[in-house]
């Protein structure tokens, strides 16, 4: 599939989110929204009211990544609000299959996220229940961290599993994605890339998105 870039507003100016969304809209496929509750991860960001407001301010679909406790309880509301994609963490969900199905029923793409130390193999049999598998390439909770190369073998294994079982499932990576790291992740098999500092730290965020896409496409051999 074509390479997709999802700029993370965790690295944007929270006082001007509508403007920050507009700055990447000519180029971005998604706008990545990290929802953190201060419990599942040691950081507190934003929640459903901000997502609802952002949906009114941009035409770029929102890619909501829920780093929260009890995602089974809270995730459906993000799909119902109009998020284009809602991702839950496997280790936080009590009933991941049921929740993924509910997200889909409400009209959003359903994603399942794994932290760096979590193996992908236990979830091989449920890839048909998801639209996207997210592999964290940093420990979740804070932006600006360095890409963990130890996750590259897991990206390759995930790509093999998805190609064998359900080729339509996207493989997303999140954490430390930049012009220096995106080619390694793309070569390993990722096709959707979350980039925060590499985009919003650039003088021209839209141009940064275009450059990241070109680098990833070249490494993956994409058209």
C-alpha cells in the first residue's frame, strides 16, 4: 500500500491547534492525536472535548491513539465523535476483540497498539479484527524520544504475519520517526508513520511531511 504520514500534534503548539493542523493539511494523510490519562502512561495530554473541537477545525482525518486505562469503556466515544481511526493498547484492554469490533461498528478504523517489549505473535490470530497494528518504537508517554532500533525485528515479523493473514491491515510505527530513522522502519515493513518533532520542529511542516513520505517510499520500493 502507499506510504502514509500522520503528524503528531503532541509536538504542536497546543495554544494554536487549529493553525497547527492547517500547517500540515496539504500533505498529511492523518493527524495523530495522543490521548494520555496520566495513569496508563506518565503523562497527561488531552481528551474527547479537544478531539471534538479539533474535528470541527480540520478536514484531515484524526488518528486517535488512546494511551489510557479502560479503553474498552472510552474508545467507542472517539469513534462516535468522528475520529477516522481509534487505536487502543493491547495491554490496557480487557476485551480487545469486542472493543475493536465496536470501534469499527461506529465507523472508525480500529487499531491495536503494542509497546516495544510486547511480542506481536500472541495477536496473530486476531489481525482480522483490526484495521491497523501500531508498534511503538519508543516507550509511550512522551514525545521527542529516540527511535528504538531493537523494534526493527518485530516490525519485520509483524509484516510477515500481516502479509500472510490479512494483507489489508496497515502497519504503523510511532516514536522517534525522523528523516534519519524512517527509512529503516519502512524497509522493515511499516507503511504508516507517526512523526511529531520531525514535522512540527521543521520550518515548513508540510514540506517535512513530503520529505518523510519520499524517504519512506524510496526505502520500501513504493510507487
